[in-house]
C-alpha cells in the first residue's frame, strides 16, 4: 500500500468517500440510534439494550425470521439446481441455445415491484380461471394463506433469478477444456461420472459465487414480498426486510427498527461469510 502512487489514491478517493458517506457513517449512526428512543426526528434519552431485548418477545419479528430462513433454504437449493440445470442445457450444441439463454435470462430484467404485481395477477386471476376450467381446486386462493403464499414467493424468486444464476454457471462451464471431457469419454466415463468427477469440481468457484448471491438475495428480499403479498394474510408471509420497514414507517418505532436492522445485518453477514469460507475450502479439496 505504501508503494501506491498519488494518482492511484486520487482515482480511488471518490469511491472511498462515497463508501464512507453512504455505507459506513450511516451504519454507525444507525447503531447509535438503536440504543436510544429515536422516533425518526429526535431522541430524548438512551435506553441501552432495551430495543434489542424487546426483540426476544416480538412475535412478528420472530415469525418473519423463521419464515425468511425457510424461504432462503428452499430458494438457495432450487435456484442452484435449476440454474445449473439450465446452464448444462443451453451449453449443449443445438440450434436455438442462444435464444433459450435470452428467454431464461429475461425475467431478471424486470423490476422487483413490477414482477410482484405480475405474479399477483397470475395467482389471483389466472390460477382461479384454470381451477374453474380444469377442475384443479388447489389453484384457488394462492395468496390467502401462509403455505401457498410462501410457495408463491418461491416461484416468483426462482423465475426471476434462475436465468441470472444460469449465466454464472455458463461462464464457468465454457472454461472447462474440451480435451478433458473427450479424454473421459474415451476412457468410458458415463455422462453422470463426467459431471461428478470433472464438471462439478471445475465449476466449484461458480457454486461459491451463486451460493453467496442466492443467500444474500433471499435474506434481503423486500420489493417482491411487498408487491406480491405485502406480508399478508395477517403478517404470515412477512419477511425480515419488510418487517423492519413496517416497524419504522407503520409503527413509527425507528429505534427498534434500527435494532432489528443491526441484528439482520449480523445474521446475513455471518451466514454469507461462513458459506464463502466453507465453500472455498471445498474448492481446494475438490
């Protein structure tokens, strides 16, 4: 660092200043406010750890936490399995594979709020119409209870991010030397043996990246949750990010919302870093 030129620091300075003003200073200020009775405008006294201790008895926060954890586990598995499956499909040599890449990636270009309203229309209008015409009663009322509301969020998220995860896997699949695959075929290795012993170990770094992205996205999901279910019915599909926003702007309890945000940040950062560390070690083993 001492050997860096002055021009290096001049070019880097705007980014460092922006990071300081947008990330670090607001985080420290928010942490300070979480120990007060801040109402969004001012505070009158410090309350110590009371805001944090109150979260232990906050049923909505605990419910949102477990709902989010369940959502993250399901979407991480589905997104990586489907994303890798799509990547393996479109990297095969056949006409139309580039068209399929575009089709699978396009949902990721739609904004989260708009996407939520699109799928809300599908679940509330299209599904009931199919139920009436085909006699499929399970398609009725998909956003009226926690179980089907949960799967509605899962379907929306997988549909949106599946193509994005696919692109990452494609980038690593295309870097596998053809000579290695051909040699394995000559040795009589089956398609499954080639995937397990050659393909997957060589795309292990992609798995690390995709796991990080799907984990962090699952925990931070907000706009799709807001537009699709808005946490309903009766807050049963409310995720952590939405719960924090509602605590601040609906209940007007900004200090406790800050405490929730700090806990939220610690959870997401810890899970993401542990996952990266563990998967990096697995890359070396593979």
